[in-house]
C-alpha cells in the first residue's frame, strides 16, 4: 500500500552556532598558574568547558510520510531549504551510531526513528509516565487523539505533528545536532577495549601451531556476545542522569566495553579490568536508575548488564 505524500511534519530544531575562538594572546595568563587551573588556560580545562555561542529554536515544515525517518526529514531540509543545518550521520541504518540525538527529549538514533512514532499532536496527557520518565512518541501512539480545537489551533490540516530535536544530552554541543562525544570515547580507550591474551603461542604435540587454542563453546560466547554489539553511539550516556561528560562517572558505555572483555574467556586481564573500574567514578558511580536501557539501538539491556558488572566487581 502506497502512503499518501500530501502530509507534512514540523521539525523544531534546537540550533547552536559556537562563538569563534579567540586567538591566543601573546602575553597570556600568569606564568605561575598550574596547567589544571581554570585561570591558567590549560588545555585540560579548555577541553571540558561548555562551548559558548548562539542558541535558538528553528522550525521547518516539510512534506513527509509516516514511514519517513527523522534523518530523511533532516536530509530534505539540508538539500532543499537550509544547507547550514548541521547534523551527523554515516550508514543511515542504525549500525554506526553516529547520528545519535535527542528526539522529543529522548536520546535515540535519527535514522531509526520514524515520523509515525515520534511526531506528536497537541495533547493534555502528562509529559512523564508513571515511572517518572519522559514520554516518547512510541509510548503515546495509542493514546486518544487531542481535542479537535487543539489541533485546529496548533497544527495545520494535513500535518503529522511536531518533532523536537536537540543534540545528545550529557555532551557539549559542537554545532546544531552534533555533540562532542570525545569524552565518552576517551573513557572507553582508558579501559583498554581490546582482547588481551597471554601472548603465548600454543603448539600441538607435533610442534605445530594450535589453531584451536582460542575456540569457545556456545556458553562462553553467550556471556559477551550481546555486549559486542555496542556501537558507542552515546544513547545510554545521554539517557543516564548521573553521566555528565565523563568527569564524575565513567559512564555506561565504557563499563559495557569493560564488561565485554571481562566476560570473554580468552582474555587474561579480567582482574586488572575490574580493578580499573572499581573506583568512585567507576562502578560506584552507577545509581542503578536503568534509564540507559530504554532506547539502546542494539537491543542491549544496559541497566541489567551494569548491575551484573557491579555485582561481579564487588564479589570478586
């Protein structure tokens, strides 16, 4: 069945343009100031501060079908209306995770979110559900329609509704819908996200290389296979109320990557890995809110996996 294309959707985009960086003065701050001091102009403090710039909300109303993705809509705007609109994407199929953003306040991927699921009509329904989480398009899809007078007063006839877009929460914005996820990637790198075996090359009785040394049975593979699907998109970090750029809490993404290798039977550094995350900003920083599980695009129950790794670290 072919969908009608005489409908529209309105995108409310929270835009951001950074202020141009000032050239460094020839005579800088005090030569006695420490590099870590915010007054000393050190690179560390400069990297952590939130960028300043112009912020505003801009509306775009474009033709759209219910099956179109939010990324499709943004590409239409970029190509036909406003080439200055900035957002990030790569594969467009939910595999790379580069297009994570906040849709109606909820972190998710632009390429997997459809207009049908996320466009909202004026409604008197509360903005949060019974558990205290912000409502999303998929949770309100089955609710009664808003009164006709509200629709007439707020949404044009033929409109599928309104979608609000912003950059990924928990990270400093770079421009429009592009967030700086380097803090998360740096936290992952610190936890050595690669297999560390003993380095000893096993041989058979005949002295040949034992190519079956690292074979695993299905039970061993199952312990970490789901975790290996993580694409480091930042959705779980953006949903976490504790994470704020990686300073006070290493974040669920980094802990998921650590857990993936801790649970790998071939890795020989499990104890070292658990020592690395057994810190105040490691597993101790997790408050078990489980908001990180709500919209993982790869289907990982992040909250459950976090609980498992916390328990394993504390019981070792």
